[in-house]
């Protein structure tokens, strides 16, 4: 005799209402402007992201645009300049965002270039700093966790034209 499956219990209505009533923290929202994004961050996260933004702005080659995408600050090639992207989104070269327990610097130039990643890894090691990076996401809690000079070199190493050519080559365009 087969055992009967008991039907799934519905969530209590009070718990569902309580969950729905919770609002997202400001830093988890998706503002459409960089200023709006920074204003929505808690002060300690805002200070880290603002300092990271200055690092990128001081080193990124001319021609990249700054915009919001994916809920973080992006520097890249807007759709008005190149619209043939695989996902219909602007091409991101560098992005910077606050996560729950850390901040992230997304270096798409490293994603497509193992030599840049190896350079960063070596420079972090020489400086005695922890290198916490996935394919393109460099995680940090404060700017003191980063090796700023080598990051500046990596950020400044690929012009928009070179990045676009690399993208076209990888995508077979």
C-alpha cells in the first residue's frame, strides 16, 4: 500500500505579509544614476565606493562612459556606440559595487586576459595583500585591501577601441 503524500502546507498569511512589508536596504536598490546609488549606500560603504570610483576615474582611458547597470557603477561602451552585444546591455569594462559583506571591483579586462590577472596577483603578493578574485570580480572591504598602483595600471591598460576589438574577436563578430 503506497503512502499518501501530504499536501504542502500553505504559508501563514501573517508571515507572508510581514515578509512583503520588509523593505530592501537602500544599498540593494537599483538606482538609475551614480549619485543616486552613492546616496543610497550606508556611510561606511559610500566612503569605500566613492574612493574606489576616484581610483577608476583617475586611471581609466578616455572614451569609456560612466553609467549604472546591473545595480552597480559601470565604465564601458554604451549601446549608442556599440549595440551588437550578446545580451542587449552596454559593454562593461570596469564596474564597482557594494555587496552585503564586501565591495567588488569587476575588471573585465582581466576576464579576457590571463596576463593582466597574473600581473595583479604578483603585485598583490609583493605588497603582502590578499588577492581575492574570481574570473573578473576583485573582492575587498576597504581600499587598504587593494594594491592601488597595479590596479591603476590594469584599469588604464586597455583603450575602448582595444576592448571593442577584443570583444568582437571573442564573439566572432
